């Protein structure tokens, strides 16, 4: 469902992503980890078509994001690390706008929007202007809007930022439920416990290169950290104590 083929991105002299090769299958929950400036957000922007790669290809649901952007983006639900809205709209109006953008049938759009507003505890804020909402409420709205058109792939960058424990649990449960239903989830996060709890596989990136990818058990073996936590594995790999390569 998601495939990166020799994907590279250079900003002047900075090689932000260096020949990334990665495949994420249907219904897989994939967590993408790395230190600050490792290449995570650059990867996400390439996969969603927000950046044009220096070289390589990004394929989503069989569609090249650069050559066939409309068909690729039609299948993606994207939540950036900092979501942008039309702040004078209310959540209800914003969800209606997103439904129109993705050509969701009007009655179905209202039904889905109502369910998402309830699911993400947005009811009391539904008629307020978005400019007056807290960061956590805006984050929940961003996630709800990404799910409205029922995408085949969800790409989400730091979803738990600003969420209280209750709403963080709701988001985790919803993303895991989606993956069990066959939706591919690509999640970038700094929260190692979230990745350890949710992910089927984990990829660890640093300095623009994919150091390792696999299940937690496979990464433990790779990092020679038998029985260790994902934090132990992460530190061992990013500090060069484990073997790895760009898969």
C-alpha cells in the first residue's frame, strides 16, 4: 500500500533522506521512529506529495504520488505534526468542506461527521470557531477530518501531541481498529511506548537513512538487546551499537 523506492531528498548541501527503500502492506500498523532531524517528516512529506523528491519514487495504493497525485491522495488520510485549518470555520463546517473536497456523498458525509464528532469528543466544540479551540481539540479535529473519507492509508505525524491521556487512548484505539479493518497506518512518533504498544513493525531512521526495520523481537536481536525495551533498542541503533542497513 505504501512503497518508497530509492527515495532521496536534498536541501542544498543537506541530504535529508538518503535512498529510502521501504514497503508497508495492507492493514499494517507501521511506526517510524528517529531522533530530531532524522528524516521522518521529510519522508512523510514525500509520501504525501507535499515535497518532490530529488530522486526515487513514492507509491501509494499503486499510484505514483508525483505522476498520479489525485488518485494517490484520494486514498490517503494525512495528519501533519501541526495541522492547518480555516480558523473562521466551525468543526462542523470544516468537516463538510473536507467531505466536499473528497466528493463524499452529502448524506453519508453528515453521518460520518456526526460519528467522528462523537468519537473524538468534539460535540461541545462543534459550533465554535476553530480559532477558539485548544491545541488538543484542534488535533482531534485534524484526525477526525483525515478519517472522514475513509482512506485506505493513514499517514500521521506525532498524533499524540497535546492530547490528554483519555483522548490519547481514543486516538490509539481508533488507529488500531482501522488497521485491523485493513487500513494501512504509517505513524511517525517520538513516543516509543506508543510504537511498542501499537505497531506491527517499526522502522528506525537517523541521518536520513533507515537503520533497521522489523518487529520488536527482530529489532531486539539486531540491536543485541535481548529482552530490552524499544527505548534500549532505539538508543543502541541510533548510537551505532547495533548492526543495520537501509532496507
